[in-house]
C-alpha cells in the first residue's frame, strides 16, 4: 500500500473516532439520537469503506468501494451541517470536524475520479481495435 493510501486510511480512521466522540456529546433528545445514529453510520462508513477499498482486490471493487466511502463522507458532512445549523451544537470542535469531513470528501472525490479515469484509459488500451495506420511504419 502506498504512503498516501496509508495516510488517508489513518485520516479516515481518526475522522471516525472523532465522529464517535462528537455523537456522544449530542443531546439525548429524539432528534439528537436520530442524527447521532445517522452521523455514526456515515462517519464510520467513510473509514470502513475506504479500508475495504485498500484491501487490494479487483480494480472494479476498489473503484466501487472508493465511491461508497466518498458518498458516506459527503453524507456525514450533511449531518454535521444539520447539527450546526439546527443549533444542536455550535462549537469550534463540531466546526473543525465539519471541515475535516469536507477535506476527506474532497480527497475521496478526487481519488475516485482519478481511479475511474485510469480504469477507462487501461480498458481503452486493451479493447481498442488496431487501425490501418498502426500496421505501417
């Protein structure tokens, strides 16, 4: 595994840990519990799906899992925005966690896009038929 992949792995894991801690501090109300449940799933799903993508199976599975990790990160950002804008919490720690979620979403989005483009290039080279001009020197 590359150094960058390992850094993202650790960063997504740290994000999941921070999401867990943040959810523990949400109010014990009907909306607080529901948002905590949804945020937990999305925040932990970001990390677990990225880790799964890094296991080194097929390229198609890597791209699919990376896409799911990106979606989970984006969803966790939405829940954090809801927490802040609804007034459930409005503190520097939650704002910092929101920023981290946005950065992780951007990283995963770019990685997912690059992986899809690289896959298309490889597939294009393998399946592209030879043309007449390729036979002449």
